[in-house]
C-alpha cells in the first residue's frame, strides 16, 4: 500500500483546530483510495519560540528533508512580531526547499456569495501564481544607527532572470492544463520600478514567445488590484512577484467569498524537496479555542497536497465534497453566514466523500 510521510505543523491559534479537522478528511479519503498518510507532529510554533527562543530547532530543515510533504496550519501570535514568525519558520522552509512556486486558487463556489454584486457561481475561477523565494521578500538589507533618531533601514529586492523566467514559465504550463480562458496575466510596476520590474517584463516577453497558443496581458499592480474587484471573472492564471502575488491573492480570496476558503501550495515543481501546503488565513487568535474556525481552506490545501503526491482522484474527491457542503448550505461557518462549528463542518465534508 502506498504510504506518504507527512510533516504536520499545526502552529498557532486556529491552526491547532483546523489541522485535526483536515487530517480527518484526508485519512478518510486515503482509506477509500487505497493509500496511507503517516503524520509526524512537529510542535514548531510561537509557543515553541516562547519556550526555546526560536520558531523551530537548529536541525529543522534536515528533519523536514525526509518527508514527502509538509502540512502547515497557521502561524502567528499577538505577543510575537510577525517578522519573527515569518523569518523563523515559513521563509526558511520555502527557501531551503526552493519552493519557488506559490499557487493560490480563487473560485466562487456554488452556495457562496461574493461581496461583489451579481457574480454567479463559477464566474470567478483564477489561479494566482506567486514567485516565492526572492523578489521583495529576499530579506537583503539592514539597519544603520539602530534605535537612534537618525536610524536608517535599507530593504533591497532581489530579482534574477532565472527566478523570473522559471515562475513565469510555470504559470504558462499551468494555463495549458486549465479549462479556463488559457490566459496568463503578468503583474508589473515597471513605470516606477525601473530595474526589477523591467527585468520581469523582459522575462515575460521572452517566455510568452514559447507559448503562442496562450493569450497574455500585462497589468500594472494598481490596475490589477482594481480589476480584481471590477472584473475578476476575466482572469485565469495571474503571475506576480512575491509581494504583488501576496497582496493580490488576498483580494482574490475575498472577492471569492472568504479567506476561509483560500488554500495554497508552496511547490518545488522539480520535486527535489518536499513541498508545503497551508491555508492562506492566519492564526485568528480572536476566535481560537472556541471551536468555530472554518476548516475548509485547510481541507482544500490538503486536497492540493494529495494532487501533488500523485493521488489526483483522492484530491478531486475532497474538493468535490467541499463543493457539496457549500452548495447544500446546511453546515456553513460564521465567515460564510452560517453557525456550524469546526467539527460539524468536517463531519459534513466527510459525509460527501466518494
């Protein structure tokens, strides 16, 4: 029987609640499809930082290297600055395993209302492809005259031709596989960022010549933000730098109904290292421990993990079950206008598994 080793990092806040809910669904579908998921629980989190002075142990990357995938809940604590959690756990994992492709689907499911007027189910169906290892999040820079009145902070973005071309090519390959418009939209700001974004534009122009069957457009990031609200149904695959992709994917999640439905994958497309799967939402400390967190983004992230592991039928079954729950409308979380708790929603998803 096929057995996949999964590093399970529940993290903080509602991560501790949505993780077991998602694992229940994944285990159920695994039994139906004839494979096993073997989890190793890793307690790396903000609490780990409070106890040990770091988000994860010194040998964490070597520990993770032996797994088939990493399943991450949520990280963040109100008493710990976000740059500590981000640079102490997420970014080191993404960089160490060259998870350069972050993909975030945004779909308006049947039974879910968009905050935008007149959007029918299925009318919004896009994939935001975000460069995930360099760009604006390269963490190159530093402080001068730290904590003095004349303090200076320097933050440098790093764009490489290899980094730009490979994520843009990934987006085109994804567009080839999708059933949508076969359109790739490049997000830029080369009118103001005359070096990094000009390189990005040149790379996009080079790569698109290799895909003559794919329609393309290029939008300044501010225009893209407006059009994500004004005409989200016109997008198919959107490719963007680390910062632009991060921001735009949150907009795409909201116009699709809720960030509580937003799944994501941090991929090493060459499969040299384990890839990581996580919901886009945060740790939500305001509702943590109350049993009301929406587990659907975590469950959908699990479906993406199954697909990446080669269990496409099982991943599709999980996504179908989520669609059925949303369409039925009986067990919806608070962010979608319902009153169902985390366990109730997981139970409903499990009942629709095939």
